[in-house]
C-alpha cells in the first residue's frame, strides 16, 4: 500500500498526472484510510464496486472477522460465547452449523476465487478502466500487486487500448512462498502470470532476488525487467524529530514491533528467549518491554497470546492493536530497539519486509530475526543492528542480550540525550548512502521508465 500511495504522491513532480483505479473501501485487518490524506489534490481516485453475484454475496462469510487487541498482555480472543463468570460457553447447534458452512465456503473459495479474492472486482474494474482511459486520455498503465487481479485488469486494458504498461510485483506470484498447493490451480495461475509478463512492456519488482527468479522462470516471456526497491519517505519522519519519550518508559528498554503476525512469522521463539534471559538474571523484567502494534494473533488464532500467558510475560508484553500509520511511526520513535521478524519458509531470504525501510528511517538499532538474504545484507551493510537466525533460540538470546546490554551502557553514560545524538549522527550518515530507498527518488525512477515506454520528454 505504501509503495502505491507514495508513487501517486510524487509522480506529479516529474510531469505525470495520476489517476487511480481502485475498489470501494471494505474491511481489511490493516485498513488505514488516513493514507489518503497524503495524496495531492491533482491525484484523481476512481472507485468501483465488486461484482455482487452469488459468489460476491457469499464473500463476507469467507473473510475473517475483525480482531481485537488491547491492554498489556491481552490479545485476540478465540471464537465462541463467554459467560459473565469468564467460563467459555459451549457453542450452540446454530453456531456449529454456521462454522461448518464457513469452513465449506473457505474450501470453495480456494477453487472459485482465482487468483485471489479481488477477482470479483475484475468485471467492473475493466469497464471503468476503459471509461477512464477514453475520458482522460491516459498515456500509460501501471499495475501493482498483490492482489494479482490488478495485473489481470491492466492486461485487459492493455490488450483493448494498446497503451504501454508496467506490471509491478511487490511480491512474487507463483514463486511466492505461500502457495495454495492445489496443482491444477497453480498450473492455471502460472499461465496467468506468464501472460502478464509477456504483455507488459516492463516487469518491475522490488528486490534483485525476485528479478533473478522471474528471469529464471519466465525469461523468454519478459520484454524488460527492472528493479525499484521499496523504501521510506523522509517527509513522514520530519515531525518525529520532536517526538518525546513516553514518561512511563523512562528506565525501561522498549523493543517495538509494528506489523502482522501469522503462522509462518511469529514472535514465540523471541518470547521464549526473553523468558530464559529473565530466569538467568541477564535481563531485569522491570526494565524490559516488548511492545506489539498491529495484528498480534491473526483472526481465529491465539497461539501468540497463549505463549505470553504460558511464559508468564503479561507484565513484559504490551499489545496495542492496530495504529494509524503516523501513530505507529511515533511509537517506533519512542522505542529503543525495533524488532524485525522474517518468514522462515524456504526462499524467505529473497524478501525485504517493508518494515525494514521504516526502521532505517527511524534510526534506532534493529533486532532482525531473519534468514540470510536481501534484508540481512542491508542491515549488515549499513550497520543498522544485530541479525539472528529466527529458528535458533541461542542466537536470538545472544542478540537480545547484546542489544539490552548496549542500552544499559547508554543509560549509564547519559541516557536519552546521548542516544538521540547518536541517532541524529547515524541518520546524517545514512541519508546520502540510502537515496535509492527514498520514495521521492523511486517515483523519479518510475517516471523515467514511463517516459521511456511512452516516448515522452517531460
């Protein structure tokens, strides 16, 4: 989302007027409508509804319910009713039937909604897209995924109008580490993806590893392959220079995470490491806070909050729930250490979490639990923090202990003011070296590509 918003925000500075074709707002676990405030007035947003046929009417039952999370050591609760005495009530026959129907619909979804849920948007999106092109004299198309349906919409518009098209992959499609495992579906999606690469003037992606993998699998179909990394916008961080530390955090080492956890990316081994360090006397639990913003347990799961309770860390762990983007940035700035947890599936080292770029901008030390790859290379190259194997309890303990002891030394040598000065010096050193990770520069790079494929001189 950030990538698309920032491209739309800055492309106008390089001679391109932006029209955005998107869907009507609907529930999403991380929906943040405040991002719309960043767009200049000359960016025109066109919205259309999803198809409301039979599958469309069933779609709400296929989506997870909104999660809730609030308070220290409290997170998302499981489904089912609870009596006033706190004892979980047995589900009624109606609830059991409803659960069974929902499970059946989820199975149907995997076979009916291809390549993703947003395929229901395709019929209306293609109609409105053609209307926008004709009414406003659009010069070029740019689609970004996920969802991958966006590329199917753009491909249709390209074939109907002949307009040059850039297909931007923020994540791989059929080479994604999270796949359906349904053989016939994956065969179909490979055909879809190959057609996208074949018809796009430029295939654009966000890491060199993704580009290499695309080339190995689809090289003969790709006309041109380019990389523009994800990044951060320095403008988002200007006001953070004046953010003051929360008084309740004085004398406490705050490790902060903002994002979504799910089965393949979770904090449970970190929680175990902190518990052991406390038991060993290496960490004073009164001086340690693990603060989580975002989705701590994905709807329908409670593994992470269960681990907090099992390890008796309810006084150490704070779960603050979803925060608007600017509030999340302020929370990061008030922290001492920024936590990055990567996936552990094969190939996850090819990914660079968008959170890394925000952390780079905030400037605090990073605790990265990530497999070797693109993100760990950036952290080590720019000396941004400490890296540990996310599957190694020993490495995680060592990394947490190292950063905690660094924090203790800073406190003894002058505390917050010394740390703030060190942060300012680090930011100044990084700014020039990391220009390619800044959003305005990335929009300039995209504008250059658009100029090339349209023959424009802007």
